[in-house]
C-alpha cells in the first residue's frame, strides 16, 4: 500500500476509540503499577513522527545523552514538558521536536493523538501526538540532549520476534521488562508502552486490508 494511503488510514483510526491502557500495558515492566496522577502532575507531549522513506512510513527515536537525570541514555520519542507559551498539547510536541531534532513544525501535519500515559517516576502525564511530514526531514539533532537518532520503518513493530524480554533492577527490585529490539536498539519503558498502542492501530489497519 502506498505510504500516503497508509497515512490516511492511520488518521482515520486515530478518530476512533483508542486502544488505550490495555495496549500500553502489554509493554509495561513487570513491577509497574497502575497509578493515577495527582493534582501536581505536569503535562508533557511526545511526537510519533511519520515520514516516507523509499515507499514506506518511517518514524524516529532519540537516544538521550548521558546526564544525571533518570532518563539518561534512554531511547525515547522526541518531546518534553508543556510550557505556558504552548496553546495546546500538539504545539508542545512540535516545539520540543523542533528543539531536539530540528524539524520545521510548519511541515508537520498532525494526524491525531494516542492515549495519555502517566509516568510516576517523573510525575508527568504524557500525551503522544502523531504527526506526518510529506518528505523525509533533514534532521538537526540538538547535541546537548540527543546522542543519536534511530530511524525505523513502522512495519518493524509488526515483525515476528521484535518484542523480547530482559531483566532490569527497578526501584531496587528485579523485574522482567519487555522491549522492542530494533536493529539491536532496546526500546522499553514508557516509550515502548506508547509504541504498543500505536502498533495496535497498525494491526487494526492490517486486519482490514
């Protein structure tokens, strides 16, 4: 199927009831609890950016630089905290993506949003925004925050064997952690939970083709 037709099918699926937390928690670490956000929660947004590469839809992740914070060195989607200057959550995702990977927000067509996800360790309520750029972007990663860009066709998340498990120490306890193995890169945690819901949308589309 041409990538532009696939893009429109994704837009239509995003208008329907989202797969929600059940799809997200398929990729949750074994010890993760379903905790509701409190009144002091901070809003954030990430961008699932879609763009064509040789007839397929790709997306991009960032590997964060090493620093003293809790997300040091992790693979994530571009994004960050909502600021007062942002009129809505979509603008937050686009502004942060511009800062981190250098895309032009005016080039991005927002297709919709996935289900919000609360991250207790950082007290963030994250809103995943799905956007599309008609041509492959020229990325300009922000050196202080981004160590590496990881690009992949979205169809990789449907590949048999892409989901694997590992053991991690989380809050001083051993836990089984599912992850996506994308060319040796391990995508896990909140990012994997968001991609799990997005993958459910892709599976819905494939089921009706």
